[in-house]
C-alpha cells in the first residue's frame, strides 16, 4: 500500500544557507508528484528530509499508510531513494549490482528472480546484464540505478532529478518506467529542474529559493498563474524582481 506524506512547516538550514523555509504540502498516496524548481530551489534538501537522511530544524514530516501514522524510522525500510549523484560501483556489472541489492534487502531467490525479470523487461536492460556500470551510457546508468531501487518494491519512491544528463529518448523511457510501477502500491516523488516534465506529474509542488510557491495539478497551476507553461511561472517571478 502506497504511503501518504504530510510536510508541516518544515525549515532546514544547510550551513549558512536557508535551504527550506516554512514548507508545507501533502504528497497523496499512489500518485506521481513533481517537486519542480530551478537549481538551488531546495529540491534535494526536501527529498533528503523525506528519505530521513536529514532532520528538519523546524516542523514535522508525517508518514501515513493504511490509516496508520508512522515515524521516519518505521517508514525507512519502505522508502526507495535514488540520489542525483552517481552512486553505483563502476566495476560491478548490472547483474552484480542487482545481486548486491538483493542481499541488502534480504530478498529470497524466488522474489529476486521474479522481480529481476520484470525490471529487466521493463527497462530493456536484459542484453546488458554483464556490462560494468562504468561502461553504461547515461540513460542506461540511470535505468540500472532505478532497477536497484525498485527491486525492494518501496511504498515511497524518491527520485532526485533522475533525468539529468540523459538524452530525450532515455528521459521518455525513464518516465515510462516510473509510471509503470507507480499506483496504489507506490507513491512517487520526483524532483526536476526541467519545466516541461512538470506536465507529466499528477501533482506539482513548486519550489523557489527554499519556499513553496504553490502545489496542485499542472493545468490548475498554470491557470492560477495565467501562464502557458511552468517556465513562464518562474519567469514571471524573475520579472517582478527586475
């Protein structure tokens, strides 16, 4: 069952920088959410807080599944986090990575074989199981990372700018994979600075300079700001400060 996340007045300072200031929003269960904003908006900080890797200076993050409220410690085993920075071992093959995460998650052989087969089919990576991660293209590298995270079937999937540095075809393929696994069993929260990707999300959370500007369905937000697209929304704010 997918996880619902409620962020209540969260603030976080990273060194001398106020990364987030009084952010409050709700990530409904079973939907694909986009945390959208330019570089430096606070997207990575927010996802790390949601993953339990950081703790808020102020405010709370509440997790709920099946009508039960959970602590960050209770939710952590059910979270899949895919960081923006390269996190795979260049000398290990694709299959060796999957086997490593199998052992990390404690999966039995039956579940591992079934899930690996599904993931290799969904990603088109079956012909490349013996290829070292260091020799994969950007798009294939991201697919491998996504497979490793999905292997444990998380109820909350956090993806930090997963489409950065990949070609347009691979971007589309990554989105297809995300939507292929999202739904009643998995909430997806994906950050991006690509404004066109906001349209692909069921709900968008607009971050800028550590503040939440708005949250809602893509068409609702563009209508609210009288903008044709999300790039126009952020451009409007820049023009106000000129």
